[in-house]
C-alpha cells in the first residue's frame, strides 16, 4: 500500500505544480457618464479660454481708443493754449490804440468810462 499511497501523493503534488494560479486583472473601464462629464469639462474649459481671449481683445481695443481720445484732447489743449496766447497778444492796449488810430478813432476823455473786472 505504500506504493499506492506514494503514487497518490505524487499525483497530488504533480497536480499542485501544474495548476498555476492565474490572476485576473480587470481594466478600469470608463463609464458612459464619466465620458460625458469629461467631454463637458473639456468644452467648458475651451469656452472659458475663448471668453478670456475675447475679453482681453475687447479690453485692448477699449484702451487703444482711450489713448487715441487722450491724444486728441492733448492736441486740443495745445491749440487752446496757443489761441489764449494769441488773444492776449492781440488784446494789448498798444495794439488797440494803434488799430483805433488807423481807423480814425479819437480818444475823447468825456466818453471814456472805466470798467473794472
């Protein structure tokens, strides 16, 4: 009996050596809902990027127009200052007397009234 027992024992050991444990690895599948959420997230990020770029473009255009208006204002201030200087030069008493004399006007002290500012 020992030989039969030995054979059975050897068969059991042979079976144990032949049976290899297989590990089943499950791939993590992405569900349909997750795909939809990822697509929605990608679209939201793309739309946010487009919105930011368009806002920056609008800001740039507004700043450009502001600078153009400021340049026109500065130019007009210079023109106004030049005209003020010209008015002050043309309104001197000597010039007024000279123009009055050229046009034949005479100074009559009885008709002169002093006007205070």
